[in-house]
């Protein structure tokens, strides 16, 4: 490896720490166990560089490091401990010594571990990998669930009978071909169907998106989204339990319209006229349902995406744990089912750029709702969207969660949270500044936000960023 000073400057100018680069000051020393963990975590994320002697706050500066005075020795210790080779490069900069650890990617289908623990990065630290992420790594190279066949030995007529091909072409904004053969040729290009000898096979990918009836495919009936409406705020009394019937793509708009029709309304009087206003923003429901469909773990059996409507909230859940921690949903994105996400993006159902949760949080602020709650269970990921609640009725966790999400939203918009912006989020007058300061202080103590510039002593002019920024 031969990193020039110009190469180092380019790395330091990157907009933020990315998956493949991690900066640490390590002015005098660096903990050996932390080094091993970062080598394992970065290798598990595809390989990259760990750079010591550079500040991790922008604008980055060369600090210089005295850690690991003998690069060859530490290179040997990493190999002995971890079992894979990391190249350690010493760069002598005019402002100080920099150490660059060039970390290779793990092999396909393999995850590296340290003393029995498989690590990945989370914010400024390393954490054990989630079960779902490990399973996805170990399944690499194995047949993708979406690529498996939902049914085989299907005639051309049966393909058109089982799949809503007209809606497929309409959603892709393509003219419907004049012949059945041209229809099948186009479906093969997107791996919706596969030709086998003189017949066709419909993939899970094609069926889950474009089936006229999911229950006509063995095992896919249970993959249909399920809408459950309860009386009141508990599960004691069920008013409606409706499973979906159609494929995700051809049935998506109908599903969203059905959910919205089940949500409670508030009566508002403006200029002596009564009007009904939905409790939850349509865009939030749309984005959360699309996320649940795309990010579910299809390998989980006996379960499906569920939309549960209560009098005071909606809970939208999907099978499987997320690949990234829930506190990073606003700024990070990693698709579990890339092909599914790609096609649903092409037909306008979702975006593959991580802005869906931003829209959910923003719409909650506009509607003056409590901040959404992202929950990860043993087998499911759930997002709770709450109905309107007055500020004085919000508890401490509601306020801290809203403060953190507001701070994240401002940060991804290249702005900073302040007392004023948080007051505006809660629609509080200026005389409530001390109340908002207390919320910011509690959120800071919870380790969720921090000062953008710690050198500013005045809290009046303080600006805040998320803990991971």
C-alpha cells in the first residue's frame, strides 16, 4: 500500500465517515481490543480503512498518533488473533504520524468473529451483529427466496391467468404488447417468469408482486399483508381482520386506500363549517407500509406484514430484524430485498435512497403528532405512529424521542437543532424556552444528541447534532 499525502487529504475531505472508512484520533495510544473489533466490523461490512491520528470531527485535522510504534509487529498480532491479514501503513505527514489499517473484505458467505462474537459498526462503536444480518451473510451464495419458483410447468395462458400482466405493464409505464409471446419475453427480462423447456415457471418475485390472488400460490397466501382494526386502544375487541389478496405491486394502492379508510378521524370546525380530518398523514402510512413490505424477511414462516389500527395509534410491523439499528433509520439505508426494492422504486411505490423515514418523521412534525416509535422484537420490526397528543400530555420518553428525531431530521437536511427549532416543532411560545432546554438536556444526558460546537458556552446560541454525527 502506498497512500500519498494527496490521497490522505482526499480521504479526510469525505463528507462523513462511510462504511469503508473510520477515523480515530488515538493521539497517544489505542486499545488493542478496540482495534481487533474494528478490523472485524469493517471486514464484515465489505472491507475498508481504519485511520489513526486524524480527528473524526469535520473539518478533519491531522492529530498525529504514537499508537503502535512498530507497524510490522501490530500487523502480525492482528493476523495471529483474527486469522486474516490486515496491512498496516505508516504515513508521515508534516502535522504528525498517521497509521492506516487496510482491512480486506470477508469472503462471501462468511462473517469474521472475535472471541466468538461477530461485530458490526454502530455510531462511534462496534456492536454484535443482529441475528438477521448474520443469517443474511451465511445465506450468501444460496438461492435467493425471490428467485425461487412459486410454481412450475405453467403454460403461457396460465401465466396470464395467474398474474395481472396488464397492471404490470401499466405500472412500469410500458405499452402492452400485441402478442402473448411479447408479454412473456418482457416478463422474462425482469425474472418475473423463467422459461423451462416448453413451459414457464413463475418466480416468488413475480408472484409476490403481480399475483391476482396470492393464495393461488402455495405458501404465498401467508405473505399477504394483513389489516386488523381494533375497538379502542387494546387487542381485546377486534372489529375487522382483513388479509390482502393481490400481489404487492398491483394491490398496493388499494391496500393504502383501505388502511386510510379504517383510520379514525377528528372533527374540526373552521369558519362555522365542520370537516373530518384524518388522524394520521397519508404519506406516513404509505411510506411505512412500503418499507414493511420491502424490508421483511421472507424466510420467516407463519407470519406476514401486519397493519394494526387502534383508536390512538397505528402499528405497522414486518417479519425480521433490521440490518441497521433503529436509531439510525433516519440517516442510514440498507435494503434486505434489493431486487424487490428496485422494481417497487421503478413503479413509484418506494424510494431506494433512505428518505422514506425522513418523510414519516417530517409529516409527524407537521401534523403535530408524537414522534414515531421504532421497536425491534425477537422476530419482528414494528413502527408505531401515534395520534395527536397535546404537549402537556406527552411523557418524558415522548419528548426525548421527538427531540432526537427532530435533531436527526435537521442534520440530514444539513441544518442544526436549536432551542428555537425544537420550540417550533412542539409549537411552544418563546416563554417556554426553559421547558425546551430541559428536554434538550435530558436528551443529551440520554446520549442521543450532543453540542455541535462544545466551545460555545451560551446555551441560547447552542446548536445540536445527533450522537452519531
